[in-house]
C-alpha cells in the first residue's frame, strides 16, 4: 500500500467520523498514539511496535485528509531535497 492508498483507505473507513471529531481531537489522538509507540519501542515486543506504527500512520493519514494535504507530496521533499 502506498501513501495515497493509505489516505484513501482512512477516508473510506473513518473520514466522516474524523471530520466530525475535528482537527484538535485528531491531533490529540495522533499524539497519544505517538506516546504509545514510544512506550512500545522502550518496552514492547516487535508485534506491539508494529501495531503502534500502524496506529500512528493511520492517525497521520487522517490528519492529512482533514487538512486536505497529501502525505505523498509531504514526503517528496526527502527525495528531491532532503533536509
């Protein structure tokens, strides 16, 4: 699955609910998932880490959808002109 497909999937599964929840709540959920990922990296199994990576990607895609932005375009700068 590529980033555009991820965003489409998240829109199909959760788009309306995510928009109803709003940007502040989506950012809060993303931050919570990043915290869970950090904990899984420190103390979790590879399965836990993989699960949390998926959650972070899902919430990041949801945020990008709500902002009307493309993750594919966002990451392109790492190809074209890495920081």
